[in-house]
């Protein structure tokens, strides 16, 4: 199943967090927070102004981004857990 977000929405794959602390302690799964960093898998075409003019997306597939802790809706696509969120939920692009 292929999935293409509509309008100004993006499909994001979370980047897995560290398994160990800087001191070498292993972090158990129950203590890990979900990472707020991910890679964009797919983008919609962008939002539209009231006049119908297209506002281009500032991000593209392959960009690594930071997003809010509670941003997006979790979905499963082809057995993989992904997030769908609006472009405005993205805080920035990691260069």
C-alpha cells in the first residue's frame, strides 16, 4: 500500500533514540521517551491560499526534522509505525 499525504501534511519515520547513556548505562525500553526527531518519508503538495494559489512545502522527503513531543497522529503503513503531521508541527530541519 502506497501512502501520499494530502495538502500540508507529512509522513514521518521516527529516528530511534540512544540505547545507552553517555556514562554507558543501558536504558530499558520502559524508561525511554519517544524521540522527537524523524525523517520525512512523504509530503503533500502544500497548502492553498484563499485565492487557490499553492503554498509550496518547506520540507521534502529525506529531510531530518525535529517536531513537538505530542505532534502528529501515529499510523501503521506496511507494518511500520509512522506519524502523520501538519508541516506547521515541524520545529526545524536538521542540516
